[in-house]
């Protein structure tokens, strides 16, 4: 018990030493670069984190080289090594650390060096990336998102930047941390704006939540998405959730929810037309936007707004709306009728939604990212 307490005290002292180390002889430029690296890492921007930590390390190395020896020179070398380590340049960190003369380091810092050398040795080993990815894959398969996020926080450079943001988005969604999930999706999409499959995966979790009768959570997530990832896909997802909110609401609230549904669909259609042709013509993109338009047109008819319903349906038809829908079998777009409103009851909406969240699930992509070695 006493030994454990002693070890805890020593670890605390060492931790405090690490915090205090940058305050000793660390120039303002190095401190600023390190702070910017930390901020970048906090939002998953590992490219900028690498750059800024490397900048801090280089500044400290330059300061070290003009010193003539003694503890201050060795401390600066250690500080530089820690900055390269934090930026994922483990080989450079190891090379510097091996040159440190521990005998002249300050006593409260000296004890940190052995563990640091162990850590950089692990992270420069050939199987390091593959091993961490294998751990992440097992945790994903075991449905342990919190543990997976903790591993990624400790080892942020084992995945390429887009993959890191994407995996974090999916994990945060599993934990119902919807704002963080949307932020990570935004980060991933910003880095890979032409990846249609990536943006389509944003729809999976909100639709799944809705299918699990977790409508309030689905709506919360959809709102975060349209705020942080304004895209036809997220607008369509929000419109679908609004449709279900309307269906479960009291009569006096249904018109409000329908108006919200229609507003999101109109945004989706407007932004969709501004996408490049490659994205517009992607089969899954067209199908999902058409689905949102079909649903809004149907709701318009059910609410008695035949003119607006007709207009939305015409937009859906332009995208090749579902050929099996009752609208096409029993009525003409040019002549909307009450018959369509009744026929829609036979339309298997749940099956259609299941198709989309199954097709857009991030599962296959995550498995692929974690199984492929080479960050």
C-alpha cells in the first residue's frame, strides 16, 4: 500500500515536471507553436499538429545548439524530443532522446527519460501501427466506442487524417455525442470534399436512431448535422426526421413539422443543384435526394397542399424517383389527387429507410480503414 502511494506521488511529481518543463528556457515562439499543435490535435487536424509540433521542436533544437553544455542544453534537447514525439515524428524524437546526458538533467525531469525512451521505442517499432489498428478493430467489433476514442486520443497518428476524423465521427455518434460527431464529419468532408460515399454515411446513424424509436435523438443529431455539415444529404436526413415528427405529433403541431420538412427539402434541392455534375449524378446521391423529395411531395398532398406537392414531385421525377411508388402506379404528376394520399399508406416507408441506412452504414468503411496498414 505504501509502495503504491509512493509510486503515485512520484508519477504526480513527474507529470508536474512535464507540465513545467516547457516554461523553462522555452521561447515564446516555441510555446506558441506547441500550443497551436495541441489545439490542432484537439480537433483532429493531425496535419497541422505535425507541422506545429515540428516547428516547436526545431526552435528548441536551434536554441539547444547555441548552448555550450550542462543541464540546460540537455533539458532543451529533451524538450525538443518531446515536441517531435507529440507531433508523431517518433524516429526523430528517439534520435534526440538517445543523445541526452541524463546525469545533468534536473532531478525532477531525469526520471521521465527512461519511460520516454520506452515509449518512442514502441512507436518506432515496425508493428506499431498495425498493432494499434488491430486493437481498434477489436474494440469496434466489441462495440466499445469510448475505449476506441481513448486509444485514438493516445495514438492519433495511426490513421490518415480523413480516416481519423471519419472514425471519430462514427464513434461519437455511437456515444450519442452528436455535436462532436458532426464536427468530426465536417472535418473529414472538408479534407475530402469529392468523396460522395463519405458524406452519404452521415445519414446512417440518424436514420438508424429513428428506426429504433429514438426520434428525439435522431432530431438532435440531424440538427447538429445541418448546422455543421450543410449539404443536400444532411438536409434530406433532417427532412425525413421532420416527416416522422409530423406523423407522431398532435394535430396542431403537424403543419409546423411539415413546414420544417419542406424547408429542409427546398434547401437540399437548392444545394444539390450547385454540386458538381459528378456528385449530382452519383446514383446513391440522386436516389437519396429523390427520396426526400418524394416524401415531402407525399406529405404536401396529405396536408392538402396539392400545388406544392405537385411541384416537389416534379423535382423528384427529374431525379428518377422510385418507380414502384404508388404515385407512379395510380396517378399522374400532372394531376395530383386524393387517391395518392390514400395510396401512400401502402408504400413501405420503413423498408425504404432501412435500405438507405443499411447502404450508408459506416461499418464497412471503418473495417477497411482499420484493416489496411500504412498510415
